[in-house]
C-alpha cells in the first residue's frame, strides 16, 4: 500500500495536493481543455475551500476556464449575434450605446470577476462622472442585463450581477429622477404664441401644433403622409414611423432615414384631429401647394407632410435643436419684457420633442377620466405608462383643488 503524502505538520494530503518548499499549498488539476491548472493557498484549509468551490463549479457544469477568460465584450458580441430578429434601428442603438459607454472600459473586464457592486459602481460613474441621465443609464442596463443573463444560461457565471441594480439606483435617487415633466398651460401657450408670431420660427408652428395636439411620437409625425390623413372624418392613421439611425458597420456612423412599424403594436392606431390640428394640416398643405411638396422617398414611401427648406423630411435632432433656439430667444426676450411690464417672467424650461407628447398626455389626463381611452390615443402598450402620467396629473389637481377650497372657505 502506497504511503500517504503529508505536509510539514503531519497532515495527510489528498490527490492533487502538495506543499512547496516555501510552505504554500498547491492543488493541481486538468481543465476541460486537457491543460494543467494550479490553485494556490497559504494554508491547507484555504486550499481545500478552493478545491470545494472548484468541484462545485464542475458539478454545476460551470467552466472556470471560460469564466476566467471571457470578457464582457465577448459575451455582448455573442448576445447580439443571437438577436437575429432585432430591427435595424434597435440593433444600431444597442451597438451605439455599448460601444460609446461600455466597450473601451468596463467591457474589457473578465465577466467572471464582475460583481453586483461593480455594476452599481459603473452605473453611478455614468450618472455622476459622465453626467448621463437616469433614462440613458437605464437604456445601457437594458443591453447589459440580458448580456449577463446569456452568460448565466451558458454556464459561464452562476448569477446575474446586474440583477436589481437599476431598481436600487432608482430607489435611492427617488422615483421622479429622470422623469419628463409636462409644460404648464402657461408655458405651453407662451411657446406656441411665440413660435406663431416670430418671423424666424413661424414656419415651425404647424409641426409643433400637430405634436402638441396629437401626442404622437416625433418619428410618427415626421413619417406622416398626406394619404394617412382622413380630412372628411378628421382622423389620422398612425401605421408607421420614420427613424434616423446610424448604419451598421460604418466607421463614420453615417446615418440614414428608415421606415419601420410604430414602437409597439399598440402604436398602430387612429387619432382624431382637433380643430387646431386640422387647421395646421390645411395650412401646411396650402404652403406646399405654392412652394412644392415634399420630394423625399424613404423605403418606397413618398408624400410625407412635413419638410424642411430643402424639400426633405425633418431630422428629429434638428427639431430638438430648433426647440432649443426658440427657448433661448424666447426666454431672453421674456426677461426683458417682464421687467419693462413689472411682472414675473414666464420662463420655459428646456425640453425636447418627447416632452410635447408628455404635455399632450398631461392635458388629456386633466380632462379625461377614462384611462383606456387615453391609452388608446397615446398608443401606450402598457397601461402602467398611462397610469404614471395620470397619477402625476391627479396629484397636481388634488393640490390645486385643496388650494381653491382653502380660498373659498371662510370657516377658519
């Protein structure tokens, strides 16, 4: 019978265990690729704990070698290669967000070494150091979470380190952080009046009227064609959207327009025209009848309603830049005018195209109590989205109602 090997303290060593001359312990094993691997420890107890972890991983089907060598970038690329059914615009957006914020830094880390706290630290870095909005970080999380989940399903890691991270960040930051707030009625009226009467920006008035009067997404509005309008019944058929996205594989990230379905199935809908919207379309039609109609052709579609001075459809970012210019001009003039008239200025905060959609929904919620009707007009796939806006409006209305009550009561 072979004599058992022992360490310098007389303890029997198991198969694969040995003690070096510097008194450290070594466990030797062969990985699935038939390559010899070594685990080191300063004492026998620690070594055997590492052995137990290694055996547990092997029993669970985990490949420690892969877990130690695969980077987050590798797993993300693998994940994206499996998403064959993604829309081109969605794929482009995912790749852009990952390449821009993750790939050259956090993405180079070995996925087996990334912990929950690492993901949280990275998200806070994006929020505080990169000054990203919570919604942007949430988009990055939308890409990272399924990437980690793929690694779990492939047996590379045991748990998803991104589970619960965004929920924790939102809880600490407050549920209203990053939420778009609607313009007030006073701000909305000031914006529209200024745009309509300004000699530089007046031609934008029909577009903003449609955005504020329908609650449609910017891609749905710039994608509207004359044939999508039913003037007789005053209905707008929303059945597609136009997006502007970067081409895949382009080093210069050259962008192009593309026609796609609305964001969700609920986005395919009809929206009634209120009088202001009807008149805006008629006004735009008369202008184009005199100056020429939109000549843009996108994926075989023609006859788009709104166009720029070159006869092409609007780029959403151009619309946002125009809003910024309008606000800068308006606010500067409003401060001067208010001072002359000895009143408080009506300052309009910075907002984007999507705030106009949120503003429409807010005005709608203030007048309509049927949540399902609001959801149908807005094209929300999830009733919770509608309810969040409705709850915000209700809170504001409750405060307003109590204030009115306090002014009318004379019993205190």
